[in-house]
């Protein structure tokens, strides 16, 4: 495979490369054993097909496409989709990843009818399966695009029109069958238009019930066809145009638990920063993991000044280190991995920029993996946290921890020992400890 990116060879690990040599990995060494496993098994990198090969530099209202590619003429012809798919597999191979993440509309355009759409998709999935056989790759996840077509402008599973809801169900049914055909590790249900612009035009619980019904049918069809992949949901932070029903990890997990669906799903979390919600999104990684619901991670960053998210290639080693620490503490991502979900900037018009961006993200998380492994091996955080929660090891604290304490016991304890003494949170200490690993001192 050397047709669409002839100027780039397979990217190699060269930790001693000069500063201006940016088509090499300085930190990502696939076979290096870190924390008991090869680096590539911890990270399980996957290229996001949509952001890498369908986004071509266009911006809503502010300009046309800027990325000119030999493999993409901008049409919806089947030949164009085939060229793009073959170019993608050449890119995956040269980058050295074993997974890619893809949706039905990434692979094939829609036809004049549902049957024609399914026929064309099946043809393209057959081509993808052939390319997978040649390269040893497979999807980290397969998904259905439940947002691009105008029919989904008011949502998919939460659409007030039952006709649109039924169409989404038919699309997900076909998507699950194609995921099985491609031997996908996971199936992602992602519908960011399922939300509201104003509560005066929505019946919220009804919307959520309909979404849950779609998820239930997906779980049932997965079982029916014998697809072994994990079902995933991706929370989507709110943006100025719409409040998503699944706006964060806790909301999504609460909805799943309310409708009795938590055993069927795990979450695909996108770290980053939301000025609108005022927090970084390693928060959602940690929350999902705490409830044993972290299934996969969309490894991209965001511009802090942008409301919502903006899918920038991962470069924040501090955030990545916290994410990898969480992943190691839960014993890995099992069937999940790290989807390289960033987009090129509009002004990054050369094909080499696509390699530079993905190398940046992969090196960021490889470096973060080493950091996280060192944190766990040293035990500094663990010891400090154990000390902070030390009062729960005996006495009233131990009874609280076991769920055995009563109001009366707590009242008696306070009467006996009086007012608690203020205890410092030592946040600055924790920040300094973290920086020691993220930015180690000079040797």
C-alpha cells in the first residue's frame, strides 16, 4: 500500500530523533512492556475514520473545504467511497495501528431507499472485510450515523416523530449486523442531536423512554444475531445550540440504571475541556470507571476557549496521564481502546499533517502511559489518599464505611468528641506530586 501517501513510510519508533523530525514516534514503542503488558495492548489505538477522512477542512458559515485529497473528489459516488477506504487502510498501515473506528455513513452513502442503502453498505463492508484480512485490522467500534441526515435534525431515538424513530431502529439493526460481519470489538450508539433546545417543546421523560427503548432493542438484536461486541454510549457535553440528554457520564449512567439497561452498556468517554460546564473531562473518565462503566476513550482534546468540544488532536500530557492512571487502576479497557478522535485544523492542508497529528496524539498517550505506570509503581498517590481517608479504618468511620452506622451513633460520637478539626485538602501538594511525574526533573 503506497498509492495515496507515497511520501510517507511506515512510522517508526525513534526516541533519539531530532526536534524537527516529526514523522517518527519518540514515545510510542508498541512492543515495550509497561506495567506488565506491551504498550500497544494497553493503548489499543484506533483512528477515527470520520474525523480523519470525512472532515476536509470545511467550516459551517465560515468557508468551504480546504483539504484537497487525491483520493477524495468530494462526491457521493461509490467510487469515491472506495478510494477513500483504500487510502484509509494505507494510512492505518503506515501509522502502525491495529484498529479503526467507523460508522455506516463513513463507508457508504445513502441510496434512494432503505433497501438500496443497505445493499450499498453491505457491498462496502465486504470491501472493508477484504482490506481487514490483508492488513490484520478490525474496527475498535462500528457505529451508526444518527445525526448527519436532515431526517435526524430533531434527534433519532428522542425524535418526536415515530417515523424517524423507526428509521433509526432500522439503521441500527443493519449496523449491528455489519459490525458482526467486520468482527468489531464494540458497537457505539452515538446520537448527539437527542436533546432539546427548549423545554417548552419537549416531553422529557417520554424522550428518554423512547431512547431507552431503542437501546433495549439494540441489546436484544445483538443477542439475537450472536454479535459478541460490547455496546457503548458516548456522553456528549452540552453546547450552545442544544442540551443533550446524555450530556455527561453520571447522567448517562443514571438513565441506563433507571431503565434497567446498565448491564448491556459501557461508556465511551471523550476527555477534553468544556468552558460551558467548567471542568475537564478526565472527570467523566474517572466517574465512569468508579461505577465499572468505562468501556473506551475518545482520545482527543478541546480548545479551552470553545463552548462544548472541538476535537483537537490530543496533546495535553497532564490530562492524558490522569486518564491512563484511571485506565491502569481498573485493569485496562478490555474490548475498548483509545480512539484518535481529533481533526486537523482547517489550515493544515498537506497530507503529512494528518500523520503529524496522529503521531502527536499517540506519543502524548504513550508518554502518559509511562507516567501513569510510574505513579502506580511508586505508590505516592495511593499512600497519600489512604492517609486522607484514614479516619474510616476504625471506630465510627469503620462502621460508616461498612454501612452499619446509625444517626444515633453519629450523634453520640459528636457529643463525645466535639467539633471536628479542619483538615487541609492539600490540593497544591497533589498538583506538585502529579507534576513530578508529568514533567519529571532533569537527570
